[in-house]
C-alpha cells in the first residue's frame, strides 16, 4: 500500500517538512524539532521502519541530510550511568553517525569510551541529545521512523537521580494521560527545556490528586494584582522533545 508521509509536526509550531512517497505497509513520517539551542533533547517517537520491535536504531532516527557533517555535530544518549556518543562524519561521501571514542568530558558531558555501533536500538519513550556546536546554523533536526501500531506501548522507567524520558508520539503529550505504576516521591520534578535549551517549566507531583502539574495563576480580580494560584494537572511535553525526570527517591514507570 502506498502512503504519503504526513506526520511532519514541529516541536513548538507547525512548520513545513519533507514529503515523499514510500512503498510500505507502514505509516512513515518525519518530525521536525524546532530549536536554536546547541544541545537539544529529542524524543524517540517512532519505531524502526521495517522492524518488528518498539525501538529504532540511532543511525535511522536522527536524519543526517539537513545536518552539517565533520563539524562537531554529535548525538548523546544517557543510559542511566554513562553517556554513549556518535559523531556525524562523512564516510565514503555519505553522512554517517559514527561511534565516538571520547574518554574525557566533552560538550559538558562525560562519555563512555566504547560507544556501541549506530545500529544501537533506542526504546520508544526514551530521549537523547542532539549537539550542534553552532545551534540551528548546523542544520535542522528531523526525526524519522514508522508510526507505532496498536499494542506497541512506549515504556519510560525512571531511576533515582536524573533520567531522560521523551514524548513517544507525534503530537504534544500530557504525562497524566500515561499509565503510571510505582510511586513518585513528592520531591520528584520533571524539567522541560524550552526552544533555547534552558529549562522552561518544571512540573511536580501532587499526591492529593495523583497528578503531575504546576501552580497556575488565576484571573486577576484587581488590576495589577495576580489572581489566586491553583494546581493545574497539565504536564505537557511538546512533540519531538525529551525532558529530564529529576528523582528525589521515586522510581515510577510511564506506559504510553
């Protein structure tokens, strides 16, 4: 069956994207992540094209076409204890993600010196960094893959400390729509970076409602004086984006 790639959604706004005809029984799409930051946390919203699991290879997820090769563009994946790294290099005239062998601090992180090959499978629901030393000047970020079918749940398990989790869909996602097992600690936080890479919003867990959210200001009764603040169970992760889960002891699992 013939499909046209239509899942082209910006992280914060709708933008033009690639479109091509693909001969496949899968729905295939590109997702543009709009960011000016040097380090952008992107999600793993797709599964492997032609694959049968709920994951996608590093080499297939972040498209190389629009990024600058041989200029320091990198991918970093945090597995809970170490960073894995891949550099975008030209190999036989083809832009290729190549395992990086860096044993010391680089670009603000310490990488494992034996990163796996670029066919390393990233589970849907996880996240990784795209590092562009010159920000958006080094090219736009596009995520490529197949739309997950029914039954391909994305699972994000949180460990103590910091964990990267990602929006596993091609649209903004409220974490409260996921099924959460385990109990988060009241001190746990979810930090969402903005377009510039800085933390734009921080969500916390409300044990009374068993929801994630933030304190939202109400309507002003008197001009110039803010209205009362109430808890809003909105914990939205933009499409294509990943976030930091900062655990203070809790270790929940999100199933999307």
